[in-house]
C-alpha cells in the first residue's frame, strides 16, 4: 500500500526531459493519486522573467499523457497553502534544488502544521530545461556566426 493518499507536485515542465519524468515516477510510487500543477505562461514570465519554449496548453497535454499523473491543474501562483486548501494533498513532492529556498521553507513549515509531508527528490543535474535552453541559444548563436 502506498504511503500517501494524494500527492502534489508543481513545475513548468518546459522541454520535458528525464528529470521531469523521474520526479513524476518517484512521486507516484509514494501516493495513490498524483496531482501535477503546471505553471502558466504568465506565472513563468513574472517569476522567471522568460517565456517557456513550449506553450502552456502543450505542456499540459504532454504531462497529462504520462501514466504516473492522475490530474493536471494550472499553477497560477506559488501559494502552496492555497493549493493545499484547494486540493487537500497529504504530501508535496519537490526537487531538492528548492530545499532551503525561502519559498519552500515557509511553505514546509505551514504544511507541516497541516500534517502534510514535503518530500525532496534529487535534482537531475545532467539535464534541466535551463541547460537545454542554454544549449539551444548556443546553437543559435553559432549558426548566426556562420
């Protein structure tokens, strides 16, 4: 039997890669029902000051098609307690690159008061959307110099 009834995780899921899949798979291994909140284009623009390469609707379709995912919802803001109040999850899964980040320190404390566990998974250092974006930009620059 799985440890958690409802799990919750968030992400941009731009240029979907193995790190994204690993988090979803590991999360689903620990919960019966997995909710994945995907950051809207507007949230990414305001929080990261860049637009995703893959539009929101396409990112939703990609993530919805993954067998580990039970429900996809939009992430319009980074209010983790608001998400908890709406979805009533008992575990939140996060990449460990967010560990000790002020956003998650505060959220972790408040979620713990509501008996929600925050579980950190190892970040895939070899592959990230940021790394893929940088490689694409380098190829574009290289091609422009020719």
